[in-house]
C-alpha cells in the first residue's frame, strides 16, 4: 500500500469518527434541551394551578403532541426538500423560535379561570413554550436522516444514534432535580436553556453542511426514490403506533399515581420519565443488553406486584413497584419496536408513527380517561394491555387461550374466594390478612406462567377483580373525578359515618348515627383531623383565647368536607379558599355533608389557588390555616418562603399560621421551621394522639406546625404537653419557588 493511500485511509477514518461525534453531540444536545425544558416550564406553571398532579399529565400530553408535530415536520423536510432547502428552513424556524426567548409563563393568556381545565392549560403551554419546543422536537429523526445520507460506513442503519438522543434525554431528567433545580433559580435556568439553544443551532448548521457536501446526497426526494426500499404496510404502521401507545399511556398513569399520593414535584415526575427513556437506550441496540426472555420474565414479576401496589398505602410498595413496572413494560415494548424497525429510507416515518402512538397514549390518559372514568381505571387497564404487547400473541387462537386458561383460572379464583371467606370471619385489625395472602396465588401464577400469555391474562384479571371487590370496599360509593383528582364518598362498614376520600386519603367524615343507633341530627361534630380536642382544634382555641374569645378574621385554605366550619363561633369572620369546584359542590350539599349548612351556611368560599386568591384578600387577619392536600400529596408551592411571606403579609402583628402537615410519606416539620427562621418567626410542632379509637369515633391523629412572630401570640399552646419548639437547622437550604427538595422531606419522615 502506498503512503498516499495509507494517509487517505487514515484521513477517511478520522473523518468518519468526526462525523459520528458531530451528529451524536448535536442529537445529545437537542435531546437534553428537549427534556430539560419540560420539568422547568411545568414547575413555572405549578403555582398557577395549585400544584395539581394533573398539571404534569396535561404537560405530558402537550409535549408528546408537539413531539409528534416535530416528527411530522422532520418527515416532511426529508421527503419534500433538498438538503440545502431543509437546512435553511430548519435554521429559519430556530431563529424565529429564538425571538420568543427566554422561556417564561406568558401573561398574554391571563389568569386561570375559576374552574381550571386541560384546554386552558394546553393553550398556555402553546403560547409560552410552543415555538422553542417545536424547533427542537424534530431534531432526533431529522439528524439521523441527514446522517444516513453522509456516506458513513454506518449510514445504512443509523438507529444507533437514537441512543445518543435518549442518553441526552435521560441525562437532562436526572440533572434537573439533582443539579439544575437546586443550583439555579428559574430565570437562570431559562437563560441557560437559551444559551444551549444557540449552541444547538450551530451544531445543526454544521451537520447540515456536512450532509450537503456528502457525495451520497442529491436531494431528499431523489435519494429516497432511487434507493432500494422495503415495502411498509399499514399493518406495520399500526403496530408501531399501537406498541408505543401502551408504555406512553402507562407512563402518564404511573406518574399521576405516584405524584397524587406523594407530591407534585419535578423529582417524582422525571424519575418515571427517565426510566421510560432509558429503555429506549437499552432497546435500540444491535447487540441487546438484556435477553428478551429475561425481560419478559421480569415484566411478569413486576405485573404480579403492581396490582396490590395500586392501593399505595405503603411508601416503598406504592413508589418502587410502579417504577419497576414502567421500566420493564417500556423496555419490552421498545425491544418489540426495535425488532420491527424498517430500513433507513423509512426512518422518519418509523419515528413519526412511534410518536403518534406516544401522543395518543398521553391523550388517552391525560385527557380522555378523566372524562370517561370516575376512578383511575386506566392504570389497571394499561397494566393488562402491556401483557398483550408480547411477540407472537396475535397468532394465538381463542380455543388455545381457553384451554390454557382453565386450570390457572380455577386455582386463582379458588384462592381468592377462600381469602375472602376467611377475611369475613377474622376480627379486625387482622381481617384483611387472609385476603392479602390470597392475592399471592394469582401473583405467583402470573409470574410463573410468563411464557403463556393466556395464563398471565387470567391471573391479571383475577387480581384486578379481587382489588375491585376487596373486603371493606364500598361498592356503592359515589365517585367523582375533576382536574384535581378522584373524590369518593363512602359509608363506613358499620354504617355510622359518611367518609370523603381524595385518592387514597381520608379527607373528612361526618357522623350519621349516634352510638345508640339513633340518627345524628343538629350541628355535626367535626371529627377526623378537625376534632375539637385534636391539634388543629387546640390551636384554634388557643389563638381565640389570646384574642379575647373571638376571631375577627380567619383564612382557611382547603375546604374538604367542610369540617372546619363547625369551629366557627357567632360573630367570627371566616373565609374558606378552595381550588377544586367539585369539592365546594360536595361540601355545600347538605344531603352529603352538613358541616357548612348547619354551622356556617353563609361563610364565603373563594374559588381558585390560594397563592393567587390570598393576594387579593384583605390584610389584618387573626389566623390562617393551611390545609390543602391532594390525597397525600403536598402542594409544594404553598410551602415555600414566598408563600409564607404572603401568609404573614395578610396577618396582623399578632397573627398565627397553622400548617396541617399530617402525611404518610413526607415530614415538613424542619422544612417549615427553616422557612420560618428566614424571617425571624417561631415555629412549634404539635402532634396529637386522639386517633387511638379511630374506628369508634373516626377521630384521626394529626400533626401541625404553628408559626408566629412571637411565642406570646400562641398563648397556652406553647405549654401544651404535645407541643415543642422547633430549633431550625440553618444548614438546610430554605424551600423557595425556585427550589424544593422532596427527598429531604422523605428522609425526614424516615427518621421520624
């Protein structure tokens, strides 16, 4: 070989390496920006709509739909325009999007309506972040298509670059809660994103020039027309969309399930999404990282655990099992998609239909399911749908299904029936144990028979039915679903109390009959967390005593069943603030709950998010009570330094803030104390123990933090045997509208 040939070969190898590095860097940067903007902008929006988990679900719908539009745009560019035209059009779009930056919540759409809706939020997203997101959305398939025309040795199968895209996405979602959110305020995040966008435009321009100079490039249309291509049927297209639909919809359902019962915060949004994207990295590889048989077996195990975890009553099960489910289900669905990938001439079309399925999955869970289901039925439905994505399942005949399913169905049904029977004769608190043990049988069948879809299906159906019909479950309950979650009104097993649940958490109860069986009439007694001898009741009484026996002005954030209305005494001026119109309708209905109608029928109720409505409320308040939970989820924007300063700006000099923080998963004690210390406030923690005979009187033990400018304003509360002064930990960083750390609250709860 001559010296010149050797030099040429080295130059070619170096050029090929540089090409891969350039395209990988551009795709990585694009994906990092694409998925970095999602938690950033959604966090900007949260305070406007009460921190509802539905905000993230709607955000997912918006971003998935715009991603679909971006993929359609990339498909159009590669099919209809020459490379030179495509580069110019795309850079022009990016320049136009740059004019709308930095990203911020647009004020042009105005304040949210009294009854927030998904459509209002979608328009806000479109006006505020639509142009920048669209300019970045189509870069993944577009740059892969450009790479396929460079003449590179790997140009015929550019799908490996999808790993760079998903590594960028995964990196952004890990970096946001761990690095970006703690280090940068929102304005700095937005400016940093703008700088990254400019750098991306430069990388895309360089990739476009490289594609144009390639000898393999003539024009998009001519290249495709002259290249050998496999035939793509509509069955292929529908399979791409259908398989991608399931993990996308399951992602939204799992995220809503987790954030409803823990907190609506970026950390708990991005973890499921990061796992979902990681599965693309693992699946879109020529050499698989995990054997397909092992993957389906792990998915079967996760499915067997997932049904009992729907109750979500224990943190580890309620959080980790859904994460395992979304990871295994997404991984195997994406492995199935990669196995069905076409050649590179259909690359953009392949991604377009994957995106279509993803968008439809998000729309189903984020927009359609809340309208057609009164409870979160889409979650168990999608768990079972994931089982149907296994390869070869379409070839099964009905007769074969029935023959295979008979024995496991008999085993599962027998176990559940025995469990139900034993649960009916065992005394509380152990009545549920036989039922829970019985669920192990269909779960084991599901996991053991992972090779047989029919047997897995009957086990899954048995589990779903057992959960719906579980002992103590009130099948006659009224269920309502709003933008802010699922509410249910049930009657206690003994028929003595009417209960209001939000998600899995009891939010109020009213006595229906006295202990002697006679109907309870007249002014109802507040119970659950709001009993007169409970923490909140004691705090109200102490402040009332300091004020000379009358509270002139009280602001109560969070209505629930209206229990606090029966703490109102004649001559006092209370105002309730509630974000969910459905809750107001339920609490005002005397046929359901009589607290408002009997105790304070004329009390004003202000509809809207407390951060917005309190700003317009009169100053000089005596007491503000913050009791605004969604299921067990805390609205983080109501527990920040800015929020606390708003509360105290509406109080007089001796005013008190009572923060109800009872929670199964999080402890806000030290977080609130650190915020209070910022402005020289004192904070006391008070835990009561009135819930020892819960089943008898439905009084629930509660935990509050009480804050004041001076301890003297708290009166006898400082001497309460259950109260203690909280010494703030000044090494902690105070929560603000720009910073919050849910892990901190989770760890505090673990040390409690």
